[in-house]
């Protein structure tokens, strides 16, 4: 019978741990490599080795050079010399290393074994939780994902690169842009003027589209997403926290087929409408457009789904509608702290997945009476700091008519709307004139002529 897991010694290698510590004691220059690999005391399986590493890092943190003598003295002052195996064990470490030049290999292997032990601990906790009748399966799944992602985030290793390496990539990218003669280096939004000012939505960017309720931020986001997925065949994901997936598709059909949304909902359609809908559906059906409709979505769900879509469907851009509806795992925090945490997390997610993430955001009530600014972003000032690009939609509020003026009846079909680039890290700010075709929930550039062609 196979040996049970509980009877097995957790994964580790004493000789590798000793080699790593011996390298640090023999050559203090190796400490920087260990730090860059995020080697930690709890990565060591042996308690003695863990205590010695703590002493090494304590000395280095105070600007002192760790060697056998200084480490032994440090352990004495910490009261942990016995736990570290005594002075004789510390002295023996420098005799077990083939070469301190291999510190990166030793440290990485120590971390690999540490990760395996951490995974076993997570698996053990999962096993215990799975037998807990008080926990729902969805709650358990969320706990598992959170544990795995926490491990993944804590194990990310970052290193500095020489500017010459970065310069080579920059030159290659510049050469490609010059040869392609295409000023749109990112993903085209479908709005020519916006693309000219931004060069498209860029990879790694955290983008905010803000507006007051009912101004059209969802419509604008859907117009952009439709242009990308339907017309340019760019794999696109739309996270809808406010509308159902069916309602979202109805709006897409209305906008693409140019059929009034009200008629689509009510079923009062002409023969011409049917043809438009069929043509529109054939375009939509084959598109690489993915809708995520999860009520009460929290940040963990969102990150998990985003990673999955990026990995399995090669998603190139994500839209989230909208920021204020994303839940946070820690409900005890004030809402502004939750929003700050969510904003930072989405910013880091964009960089991790190497794609643009476009997030819709509500504005404060003050923006109802004046042109919106970054100060109007709701719930947290960190949003404006984290965002690489901030767009606002703004409509002029109609002035109250005088008593001798007749009131217009019926809805306005064409609504002039300003698209304000309020912040752009790598480009200009400014205002782009649009108008919203209300019956189709579709934004178009503001028409300056041929108004008689509107129907």
C-alpha cells in the first residue's frame, strides 16, 4: 500500500538550504540575489536554517557584513543560538558550498520546496473545510482560489533590467510602428478622434470611463467593445455587474442593427427591422465577445475570471460595468478603503495580464451641475492616481424655458455629449464632441452637416 501523505516528510532539501546559507556567509555580495528572489526565513524547512537566515538579514539590514562571527553574535543577542544549532553548526555551513556563484540556483530551489510545502498546507485546509457542513460549496471554492492567488502573488519575483535591454525592445517597437505607418499602437476604440489622441487603448493600462447615471457610460463602453470584437475581431470580455447578459445582448443588437431598443423589447418590429436584426445577429454570433454576468461579483471572482479568460480565450481587453458594484472580501473596511484596494488591484491586474482594463465609474452628485473633473470620481481619490487614462461623459443640462416659450414634447433623438479626456499619462487631454442616438443607445461623432439625412 502506498505511504499515506500524513506519514511523509514535507518536501525539502537540507543540503540545498545549507548551500544557500553558506553562500550568504562566504560572500556578502550574494545577499542581493537572495533579496531579489524574495527569499524569506519561512522558506527554510529547518528551524536552525531559518534562524540563521533571520540573523543574516538582520545584520544586512543594519549595514553590517554577515559572516560566521557576526552571525553567531547576532544569534546570541537574539537568544536563538541554540535554535540555530550552535556556533559549530553555523561554522560548518561555509564548508558545504561548491561555489557561492550558484546562489540563485540554491535560493530558487529552496523557494520551490517552500512553495510545495505551502501548497500541501493549503490542500490540508481545503480538506478540512470540505467536511465542514456549515460552509457552502461556493464559499469553499472562493476560499480555495483566494489561498492559491495569495500564494501566487507572494511568490512573484521581480528583477531590474539594464536600460540597454529595455532600449532594444523600445527600438523594436518603434521600428514596427514606423514600418506599419499606423498611428494606432493600441486597440482602436472605434472613435477616430479618440484614437488620434490616445493611439488606442494601450496594453497594461487601467482606464476609467466616468459619468453620472443615465448619461451613457454603459452605451459608450458597449459601442467600443462592439467595434473591437464585432468589426476588428479582437477577443473582448465585458463584465456586467449591473445588467443581465440578455439585456446586454439586446442593447448590442439594437446598436448594431439600428433597431429601436423599445421595439426590440416589446416585439413590435417591422419586416425591415427583422432583416436588420438577422444581419446584426450574424455579425454578433461569430464575434470573440465574452460576457461575464455574475451578480454580487467581488474582486476575487473578477480577478479569477479575468485570468481564466486571458489564459483560455486569449482576451485582449476587459470592460467592467461598473466599479461601485464590485464587492470586497473585507466588508468591515470603510467603502473608500475598499474602493482604493479594488482600484489598485485592477491596476496591477492590467499589468499582470498585459492588457487594457476599462472600468466604468459613477461620479459624485456635484458633477450634475458642472463639467466633471478628476475630483468628481466617486468614493476614492486613489482612482485618479491609479488610472492611466480617465474619460468623462458630460451633457449640458437644458436651461429652464421661459414662460412664453413652448415646451418640446417627446424624447430627444440626438443628444450632444462631450467626451472629456481628463487624464492621460502619455498623451494630451481635451474634449471630443459626440452625440448619442438615443433610440439605438449609440454614440457617433457630432454631425456638423447633412442633418437633413437623419431619420
